[in-house]
C-alpha cells in the first residue's frame, strides 16, 4: 500500500474493464478505535457484494471478484494506516492507497472507478503530501 501518485491516478481514470468497485473508508491510526477498522472494512465489502448482485452479478461471482479485497484483511494490513483508505478493484486488478485525508465511507460499483473523493487532494497543502 502506498500514497497515490499522479501516474497511478491516471491509471485509475483510464480503467475500463467491466465492473469497477471503489471503496472508501476513514481509518483510525491509534487508540482503541483502530479495532473498528476491520469491522468497517468487512461491512463495506458486504455492501460491495450487494451492489455487484444488484448489477446482475451472481453471488458466487461477486465473492470471487471481491476475494483479493477480502484477502487484504490481515493484521499487518491495518498497521501504518493514514487518515483514510481507498480501494479500487476491477476484474484482475487491485489498487489500494493510504490517504492523508478523511473520506466518507462509500462503496460505488460502476463502469469506471469513482475517484471524486480524491479530488480535494488535488489542491492546497494536502496535494503536496498526497501526490508524489
């Protein structure tokens, strides 16, 4: 997991492989609240599965598509988090990034990645720490 670069952002914008899953969540870095990270994560994966099924994807196919995201949920994944987390998944492609800004919990399934929550990072002081 890394910070998002301009080249990686371009890759996300140009992704056109069937259904694209975008998951955003705020993350806690310390304290007892960090125990909420995996719980919220699992809930967002469930939402993604539901949205895939609403798009006509069979339940077993939705689980297979989401498996790379499910596999992220390990203890070492939750270490060294930042303010937020963005995950992008399309058939055979997985991208995930620590974000230096809080984002609202959101799951979007569509024909391209939902990158709008990343746009505030393109201006001001957040930009210098967000985009390499």
